[in-house]
């Protein structure tokens, strides 16, 4: 996840997490390579650039106006007076460079945006282009024959940088947008680091109690118990581990994923059973073991007693009422920036813990793509959206010296937004910055972004609140991103990331069943044996059908 995207993403994460919770064994956040499209004939784009016909950055001779479905961050107030989400410094640059103009066919934020997409799909009344934020939405558009085939557009107009990014992920992003052998959207490509959760802990609390950072689950239980008993932060109403979700594929935080993973359980993944057959990790024996342990921890007060009901899930972290939680690498951006402002003496550190029995830190990883640019079927200039993506990607990577964008210009300024980034982008930046800090790499070999992070760390590491924005970015990359470089990290991909027909029709009901049963087991209102009945019910109520569909899709 890019820095610019993170700055505004956290205000929307609760909605996203609700959509991505792995209640259906991988169906929660559909990210697939499977599916068959409807009518995918492509309208040939006219050659109207002043450069060669297939120039990825060719400027149109006449202004080209594109109607878009615009996703808004309703809480963002960063645009200067007079600017709007579709008329601002970046869109003016796009007009200058490509001669593109944009008008809002409709615009909405949060859940209302998804509703707009659903209505547009049902009615067939689409803007020229928009971004869809799930495979499910893309699939519906393709099945209805409403979007352009982008196969040739990507081949002919994607910039060398965009093609390099897709290739770096073994073309998994374009495969995710492929239906019946044709690429039906321009896929985003996201860093895998966002889905790898780690432990954030108050180092100053550990030091005050003379404790070492925990590495095993047993040690973690001891540390939480000591925090609660000794209250080293002298805070009111301290809680144990906070948990917005039990598990989730990406950006579900705070979460309990690492505890499941320490038992070898990956509820969001499709895995192999002991006989080599595909199964949902949701119903694996290791998931049962994990629930039994979480039940013990909850009874001992080591997990937030209100985890299933708490609405403001970040409040205990922001107000420093907890000294440990699990989240992705970028927690410096939010909520730890607010934690530091409330307690400038707080010293947060990140660790890969708890380790599994094999001594490794096992973690699932998300699909490389879950967002897609779609173009209305019959639109004359589908290549214009590819050019837009090319320019945005250059700008995001800091490779466009002519963009002349102010530092504060970020994704809310872009007319359509789904980042195209290297799968290991976070690790690359973190590694170079850390090497420079350790005098293992000359500073002049850093990119402009990496140099900014390097300088921000030197400036704020001893006084974070002197420039909390600079500290947020530096901490996230150096402390959080640095953990993604550790040798004990073991990435466990899912066998399948997509959505099947039965997931569409029965996934929500299965998710509700899972949530109710798992919460009851953890909170002690149902015995651990309830998991066995859950497995039977899950299978009968659609799980077996879904498993058969996934197994068929995985056939060579």
C-alpha cells in the first residue's frame, strides 16, 4: 500500500474490513483468476495522439472528456479552496500532459459508492470509466457484457513501468482480471505487505517491568498478564488484546490472525488437507485448536472483553489503554501517530510474534490484485484509461520529474484510483532506507521517496511529536516494514483467491454462521465442540458446493 493511499485509507478501513472478513473461507474479499465473461468484443480505439499510434503517454490533439464514477473520501479536507476531487492540481496536470478532462457521472463515498456500482450494473447505465473494489463487482459487470475487453489495450498502451510491475507479480494481477482468456479490466497491483500482520508492543512498558519482547504465544500471554496486573502505563481501564476481527485477508486490524497462524491455521486461505485435497482453512483442525486457545485467553482476560461489540476499535490503542496489538506494517500512519500525540513518551516496537512450532513466523498473503479499472463497453477511447494509469503510476513511483506536484498531492486528487505497485514495494523501500541508516548504502543511491524517509527517521526518531507526519512514515517503513525483511518470515499463499457461484449466493449466510459460532466459542457461551457442529453445518449449507467449485477451478 502506497504512502499516499495510506494517509486517507485508514478512515475507510472499517467498511473494507467488513467486506474482507474471511467468514466464507476466502470468499470475503474476492480476488480471482477464474470466471467466464459475457460478450467481450472490443471497440477499437481511434488513433488520435500526436505521437505514434501506441504511445503510452501520447497526448490527444483535441480535449477528451471522460465521464467517471468518482469514489470520494468524505472525511478528507485536504484540497485547497477552489479545488475539487475532479478539478485540482493533478487533474490540471493530466490535462496538460494528456489533454484529458474528467466529469463526474456520479460520485459517492464509502458504502454509497458500492451501491452506485450495483445500481449502475443492474441498469446498464455506466460512466465511461470507474474503479470497482472487488472481484465480485467486476464479475457481475463482465457477465452482463457491460465492460470493454482490455486485453489489446494493456498490451499496446501499458507503459514499460506498468508492464514491469505486472511481470514482477508473475502477471497475477492481469490473471485476476481474466475471463474466458480475455483481460476485462486494468487491474491494480498491490504490495503483499499489507496482508502480513505483526505484533506492535509498548517497549517502554516491557522495559519498566524488566520483560523481554515475547516470541512465543506462551510468552505473549505472560506479557499481557503482566501488563494488566502491573499497569506500567498507569492507565485507566486497560484492556488485553484488542480485536476488530478474528482474522482477515488484509487491513483488518486490530486482528488475531497471528495467533491462528502460530497453530498453522489460515482461515482465510484455501489449503490442502492431510490427504492432499483442497479444503477451506476455516474448517481445518488447526482452526479448532486456535479457537480453544483463544477461549482460554479470553477467560483469563487477555483479550478485550468487548471485542465482539466494540464500535471504536482503534480507541484503546489511540488512548494507550492497551500495550500490544496485531496490525500491518503501516501502523505508524494510524493509529500509532495518535497514540504518540496522546503520550509522547510511548515507545512502540514491532516484532514477528508469536512464532509457530517450527520457529517461523507464518503468515498468509493476499492476492496481488483486488481493485480494477473498468471501461464501459463501446467507449471509443479505452486506451485513455490506460494512459491515465501510466501517468499516475509514474507519479506514484516518483519517476515523473515534470509532474511538479506539491508534496501533499495524493490519491484524493486522482480522478480514478487503484494503485499499481510492485508486490514487494514496501520491502524494497524499507531495505534501502535501513541499509542507508546502517551506513551500508550511500544516501545518494536512495530514491527521492527513500531519502525523504531516511531524513524523516533521523529527524524524528528521538522526538516523534516534533513532526508527527514525518515520524509516521519513517516509523512505518523502518520499524514496521523492517520486520518484513526478517528471515523467519514465511509467506503462506492461498491456493485460490477468487469467488465461485455458490460463494455469491451462500457466502453471506455462511459468514454469519461462522462469526456467531466462533464468537460464542471464544466468549465461553458455547463449548469448543460447537466447532465440530459448525463444520457439519458449514458443509451442508453450501461449503461442500464451494469446495467442489474451487477444486474444479484448480484442476490443471
